C-alpha cells in the first residue's frame, strides 16, 4: 500500500526472550535520515527514534487498519470528513496525519484548499493531489506551530491518552489558527458497563489501562476534549458522541465494522507498552489479546465511544 515505508532489518526472532530494547543491535539499514529508521519488534515494525512518543507499530498492517478506520468513521459521520461548521476551508492542517489518507481525501474534496499533513514518522503516500503536502515534524517541540500559519481548519485525531501532548497541540493550534478558524479533535475510548467483571476482555482492559497510566497516558481523555478546548481559549465548543455497542449482535454492518477494526488493533495498542510497563512478553500479550477478542466476540457490555469535539478561535466579526 505504501511504498515510502522505510527499510529495516528484521530481527531473527520475535519470541519472549528477544532483547528487543536493544536498538543498537537492531542494526537498522536506514537511509541517510534518522527519520527513516525502524526496527522489527514482536514481528511488527516500529519507529526507532520515536519509540517513546509513538510506541505503536508503523507497518503496513497498522497503516491499513488506520486507513480502514478513517473510511468507517467518515461513513459514521454520514460522508463528512469533519463535523465543524465550515464548508470549504481554504487552509487545512491535519496533525498526526499518519498515512495522510484523511489529508489526501480532504484535498481531493476541496481542490481550492491547501492541505498540510504533519507527522513524526515518514509513512505518507507519495502520490498526493497538488494541493496537499506532508511535513515531518515533532509537535512535542516547543514552537512547532510557527511553521504553519493562518490555518482555517485544524484536524487532530487520536491523542493516545497523552494529555500533555494534547495541551501542546491545542496551544500551538490556537497560535496558527486564524480568528474564526476551527480546531476539531476526533478520538475513541471504551466505556465498560461492569468494569470489575472477570472476563478476559476486562482483564486485558485493566492491564492496558495500567500500562498506559505508567506511560503517563489516560484511556479516557476524549471525555475531556471539550474542557481542554475551552481552557485553551476556544469558543463555540461543541461535542458529538457516537456510542457503538461492543456487543454488535443485531447491529448494522457499519457498527460491526468499527468494533472489528478497533479489536484488530489490540496487539498494536498493547505489545510494546505491556512489555515496557508490565514485563509481559510477546506470547503472553498475544494470548491476552486473542482471549480478549474472543470474549468481545461473545458479547461484552459496554460501548466504543467515538468523540468529535470542535471549537472556534475567537476574534472574528
Ligand atoms: C493513530 S496514528 C494516526 C492516525 C491518522 N490520523 C489516521 O486517521 O489514520 C497517530 C500518529 O501520530 C503520530 N505522532 C505521534 N507523536 C507525534 C508527534 N510528537 N508529532 C507528530 N506526530 C506524532 C504518529 O507517528 C502516528 O502516525
């Protein structure tokens, strides 16, 4: 799908005992830029230099899953790419653009707009519409926003529970947004009805919550997006919440697809953080994910909450 994916040397073995933390030993066959360095761990491809900021795979498997998720969410939003009340923004910034699929679609739909996608990792498509451009940039760096000016619409998706990053993002977005411009955040979280229950899914969920917390992340920041936007000076803050039952029996194809796509990412969400913070090896985590998915398939009470929140920069007439 993506021919810009960096070259890397696979480690021989992705078993429990793999000394996977030893990045030097991974002897990455990189291009000239560190940006391209990647390493196989747990049979998945990870960025080398950004593994603390982004401890999730960047391989084709994950890229395909994220692209499918983007299509499913667009369908959920009735064909809209964003919900903020702006028809055709002239300048758009897509932060944490990933493969850039959202930015490309936005550029195709709005040929008179200029669309920029920003990401830490180089994994964007090479063939892009003329009004779309990608930049490799670290939005954790102070002043990141100075490269992007006069944006009418800023799109942010998937904060991965990092509230500090969210704050930096909103500070920067406020600066590079024009008065009257909009910022929109889209993310998802799981809300369980009986969180104390003992199913393999609940057990997995408690483990991943602990691993995320030890990594300085929270699983429920989507619920705070409105407050965060208001605290950063945005007005007309509006939240839309879509609740997709985790038990998809009787649900339509779209809802089933969204839950299945999310569940297909359990390994991606958990492998690195479960090892780093809970000492769980590859096989243990793979088995936990498989059992959690099986329990989910049989029916878990709760919802996958998809939260879209937008706010406007004041100062317009
Ligand atoms: C879940 S993925 C992107 C999903 C994408 N928006 C989509 O809808 O397909 C999250 C992205 O955030 C990027 N990222 C993480 N930390 C970042 C940072 N500090 N600066 C820029 N991008 C970052 C990662 O490289 C990754 O591509």
